[in-house]
C-alpha cells in the first residue's frame, strides 16, 4: 500500500507540480517506540521498528490467537507512537 501511495503522489506531482497537495509523515516518536519495545520484550515478544518493514513484521508476529483485545491494543499503542500526517502544497517545498 505504501508503494502505491508513493506512486500516486509522484504522478500527481508530475502532472501538477505547482498545485498538488501531498501528504507526509514525520518520523515516529523513537522514545515511545523504544518503551513499547521494552514492554513487548518483557512479554516475550521481539518488537523491531528500525524500518517500516520490520515494524510491520513485528506487528504481524505479535498476536495472541484468541485475544482480539490484546492484538488491537498492541496496534493502538504502536499507532500512538506515530506522528500525524501533514499536508503541504508542492509549490511551497522542493520535494526532490
């Protein structure tokens, strides 16, 4: 999905370089992710977040078969470590 979003943003920018409204995420809150990693480690889970792929793999691996609340809670806690997306006009920034 991320690659699809990147491809669409590139096409929009190519077609409307001065008028496109694009979205970006600032890096996540590393201290919060580190705290979550420590909590997950105490529970026996390996929580990696150095890359978005590692984070996705970790979230897929951290799961309790019959505990939907736990599974959702881990994802909510991870989401809270992220920063909100910001929107900007491509004319205001050099995005290359």
